[in-house]
C-alpha cells in the first residue's frame, strides 16, 4: 500500500518506497504560505512534487530515516499551538497523525511538533517500523502498529484509557467531529478539536464542522470564511480561528511564545484582506 497525502493546494501526491510516484493537479492556484516560505507564485503539479521531495529529503517523510526535530514552521500552525499548550499544561496529550504510523497519542511537545511541522492532509499511510520505533522512543503511542490506521476516534478512546483528561485531537474529516464529541461526553474529558485541511468543503459540511470545533484553520476554504464567527483570529492569509473560549486560550498561549511583534486589537471578525487570500477559494 502506498502513502497518500494532499498538500500544496490540496494536490494528491502518492509516495512509494521513498519516491513520489503519482501527482494530481492542485485545486488552488496560489497560496500565500508557500509564496512566503518557498517563493512559489503558482501552485502546479510539478511544484507539488518538488515540495513533497523536499519533505522526504529534509525530514525523511515516508522513509525509515524520518526525523522528529523540525522546529517551528509557521507561528500559528496546528502543531505549534498543540506543542505550546502541552508545554504549559493546557493539554495533557494530543491525538494527531504521522506518516508511517497513522494515529499517534503523545504528551511530548517536541514529538508533536516534529510529527506535524510539515504535515499536510495525510489520507493514507502504511507502517514503517523505524518511524513507529522513533515515535515510541519519544513516548508516543501508535494506535495501530500493524496497519498504521488513521482513526482519530480510536486514538481518543485510547488516550482516555491511558488516563489523559485534557486532550486535543486534530481532524481533517468532517464526519469525525460529532463522533469525538460523543466520546468526550461519555468519558467526561476536556476535548479540544482542531480542524485542518478544510479546502473544498461545501457549505453544509463547513457549517456542521465549525459547530463542533474549538479551532479552525482557514486553509483555502470559501465556505469556512463565509460561515466562521470566531472569538479570536490569528493571521489573515491562511488564518487560524478560535471558536470557543478553550480555543482562544490555546491561541493566546501560543502568541506568548511567538518571537515577532504582534498587533492585538478589537474588531469585527473575520478580517480577510482579499489580496492576502489563497486563490481561488474553494
């Protein structure tokens, strides 16, 4: 089974044996994040292939040489927010995903950032023994070592069984959110849901998902931008929105660790300058 990830304007990229073997077409043409970090003015299949090859080369993604020492990639990315929250006790553990391992439970801030720094929408992966071993050596728990299944509900249940109470779960599937909230109620835990990789959601999906989430990534989603009513917003091009007080606390805690200068102001949200948005919004 190959590894499948969506990145770079939601381009479907297939990796096998450490090589990119298939690349689809991007859904978006322009992303301000990749313009800033990679100098890419137009998203293309070839640029997506080069970006995936960079991740394989620099981090060993989808290979036995996977590294977990990548620092901050963006100031307000999902992994950066969870890393800071773990470091300062706002969370006990996270349930995220990693190539070669699937769903992973961790209370190690460095591991959470190392797995998630350059992680886009991981759709499917297969077990890589060395990656699983590296995660476990850093205190992480791989939910399905035999198949590297991506199953956030199973991850949350396992995290509860391990005794964690304040848990953040990253999700990309709109259908996961309601299931995870049911588990929260059944187990009596404090759950933070963070939605990412939301480009291409229709209005109904976006509305249902936003209702359940504490933190929402804007991605290149027109529906998210149209439906969102956040209590706080970080960033304006690919913004991070907090929908609840709990989400707001995590974003504010992250802001304390950001080295660059910050402007804090009160205004009607969201603030989305047209010239800074991904194009087209989908």
